[in-house]
C-alpha cells in the first residue's frame, strides 16, 4: 500500500508541475506545495527503501535527488533554497540530541580511544591528502599553473575538509537502527568530538593557507584570537541554554515539545547573529541537561516527538541541493578521492585503535562509521570559495561532489557496521530520525 501511495503522490506532483495542469487554473504553486510533497514523498521513500535493508535517511536523500532541480525538477531551485531555512532548526535539534546522547561516564571510559582515533584519523587523512594531491595535481583542473606553496595550501585545506564526519547522519542512523552499546557510543563520541576539534583546526589551516597564497600576508594571530572568542561565546551561551532548559523541564513541564522547538530555533538565530557556533552551543546544552540534571530523558523524549518531519525535510533537501551537473563533470576524480579517503580512514582508525589497545573490531571495522559528510564540510567549502575566489568555485564543486558520494554510501556502511557488531535493535523506542 505504501508503494501505491508513493507512486500516487509522485503522479499528482508530476501533473501539477506539467503544462497539463494549466487549463485547471490552479493557484500559484510555491514552496508550500514543495514542502508538502517532499515531506510525504521522502517519508514513503525512506519506508520503502528500508525494505532493502538500507537506512531510511538514504531514502530521504535519494528522494531529494530524484525530485530536485537537477533531475525531475519537481522541486525548483528557489523552493529548495526557501526550504533550507529549516536547516538551522534541524541542525540545532540534531546537536541537542547528540549532546543528550553523550554520557560523561561513557566518555570518561572511552577517552583514550576517542583521543587516539580523532588524532590519528586527522593526521593520516591530512597527510595522505597532501601526498595524493602533490602526486596527482595534474588531474586537478584548479591546480594548473599554481606554484608549489599554493598547491600545498590548497591540499592542506582539502585534507582538512576530508577529515570531517557528519554527526547528524551518525545520530540518524543510530536512532533508526535503535543501536546501543560500546561501539555505538564510541562512533558517536568520536564523530561529535572530531567536529568540535575540526572547527578549531580549520581556523588554523585557513589562516596558514592565506599566508602561503597571498604574498606578504603574515600568519594571522588576530584571526585565531577571533576564533577563540567565538568558541568562548558559544560555550557561555551553551551553558545558559542548558541551565534554562533544565529549569523549564523541572519546574514548568508544560508544552515541552513546543518549548524545545522554540529553544532550537532561537538558539540558532542568536548564535548566527553573534557569529558563534550553533552546533557547539546546542551540543553543550544537551550535554549539560543529560549529565548535570535529572531531565535528560525528558529532553530526549521531546526531541523524538518533534524531530520527525524536520529531519525528513532536512535530509531530502540536502539531496535536492546536490548539483548533478558538477557530479557529471568531476565524478571520476571525486570517486577516486572518496576511495583514497576511505583507505586513509581505515589506516587512521587502525593506528588509533592499535595504540589505544582497543579490540580488533574497533581497529578493523569501525572506520565504516566515519564516512558520511554534510553541513560542516559544506560550510567550510563555502568559506574557502569566498577566501580564494580565483579557484574557490572549482574547489567547492569537487568538494560538493565528494560530499554527495560520501553522504549516500556513509549511512549504509555505518548501518552495516552496527549490525555486524550486534548492537542494532537494542533500544525500546521505534525509529524517530534525529541530527
């Protein structure tokens, strides 16, 4: 029945977008029509792709790709842009969920493994990408005619972006799979901690690269101080939000779902206004509620009740935003880079697990949990494009193609890993998509 409804919804939208609907004098179609359609179509697509034992979020992403402005054009470019306004709400809810899932006792028990995995993944990927680019720079069109120092700067930035993992996808797959256990906690913790470390590392990489590319520009310590002030402001706001949420859940206890949605929305807007990091703010707030109050379960329950439609739209619009034109022109180079990145992920994970004296499952298999990429890497690519306008556009096109491939295969690999270690299906609650 769900397959029949899926095709029925698709047929109706196809008719409404075709010239055949003109004689019926339908009202102007806009973002509201696109919103209703993609929510239903992606939800049904996710349910049906789950029959193939693939993650539902893969179905959401594929639904966005198929219906997006680069394929069937059931969603127009302007409508996709309008619906991206929900990204802030979705990212805030995701970060709150990720923070609410982090138990300080489990972090304390895994701190050695987390530290080694984050460090060695970063070292192997950054070093490996620099080597890869240097050896095969003639295949990168935007490296043509560039001096050695500029190639080094460019490869450093590409390596930095390659280290990024998507905590949002990680949380979504874990939640959908109802996974629970040692390896689940480790994968989530590494993904979240690495995102935090990556924000700081990117600031250093960008400043250092600017000093190499632009003659006479010294290493910008003022820029680094600015980054540290942003992180400090984010931490203070995160503490304030965490305290506020705790008091509301403990003493007010009314319309909790509406309250949590409002907090997520306004926290994102306030953070953006001051140039702070909304993911860090919400992550810290969720962590404080979980670990320093008795309201952690209440927060997670509210997030589960409110997040389903938001995250369906979030992942579907992420798929619709993938530029298939760029994918067609650079897919061979991008696919080669994805494979090389996967090899480096394995090597870094193995080395980190080995030195942390972890078991063979972590050393040999957990790399599959760190493939997905999404918002953070995309945001960094946009910053690079604006900082280096001469080649930033071509650089971003390659990065977007790599992100698209990783975001499709990453959830599948993570789900397979969690199933192989026997940690899926252990939570009592049914799937409710998160981050």
